[in-house]
């Protein structure tokens, strides 16, 4: 089960009046998992907006070609990261 699902489960139990410590103990979830916030969303926000802009301008280009355009704009990244952002944003070529 993913950490995101575990956080949702703890939030559900807490909504019914159970303390955080007790909810984590009942569900066997580490309390450090509950408080974690990913930095990927903040780090990828400028790249995502630029990627959406380029994909609207060039609708037939895939993530590899858009990655080249992003590198020219100063957003250098690996192909894996470009694909992850591309897929998460739902920018698949029709």
C-alpha cells in the first residue's frame, strides 16, 4: 500500500475523533509518514507550466522533443523526469 493511501486512511480515522498517535498505532503507520510533504510538486511547477505551453504550441511533439525545447529555455532535466511530468500532466499525444 502506498504512503499516500496510508495518509488518507489516517486522515479518515482522525476525522472521527481519534488522535494522531492512536490512529497511527491502530493502522500501523509511522507518524513521520503522515507529516511528509513531497517537494516534487513545488520543484516541477515551473517546468510543468512551460511544458503545457510548449505542448499547446506544438501538439504533435512528444515528451522527448519538448524536453529539448525546455533545455533550450534553461530547464535541463533527464528523460525520465520529463516523462514523469508529461504523464502526470496528461499531455499524451493523441
